[in-house]
């Protein structure tokens, strides 16, 4: 079940220099009606059947999304940086980077849904 109000409340109270950028990324991800959201691990989190990605508000110089199983995703756009334990990171620093990465982010969400539907 999606907890949109909980995420709204979290973001309303969040003191972060890139809060508007986080909201823009959230809008891109949640434009897919299959994606659910909640607040987990200290930030807004997105899922479809399993956890997809969570914002890390502790990072102040970028709107950083941690893709929990990012190694499963094929990103030929360069949006994702590989991380430890199969994770991957998207670090977007301004609205220009978000717009430039919009299609890649939409593809990653769609790919995640396809992967989860095959399970």
C-alpha cells in the first residue's frame, strides 16, 4: 500500500538544499501507477513487489537515490553508479541533470517492474 501522505509529510518537514529536486525525481518515479512509496531507512522509498530505491537525505550535495538491487538493472545511460552489495546510486545535483536523466529513470522503473513481474 502506498503511503503518499507519509512521504508528503516527510518532504514538507525535510531540511535539504535539494528538496525540490527530490520532489521532481519522486514525481518521475511515481508517475508509474504500479510504484508504491513509503518512508523507510530515513527517506522516501519506492517499491513494486520489492524495494526499488530510497532517497538518502543525509547526502546534501545531491538528490541521491539508492537502488537496492541496482546490479539487476541495465543502465546504459550512465545514470547509475555501481555500489557495494549489488546496489547502485543515482546522484542528481540540479533540475538540469534531472531533466537529462528523466528518460533513463523512467526506463529503470519500467525495467524493475518487468523484472518483478517475471519472478
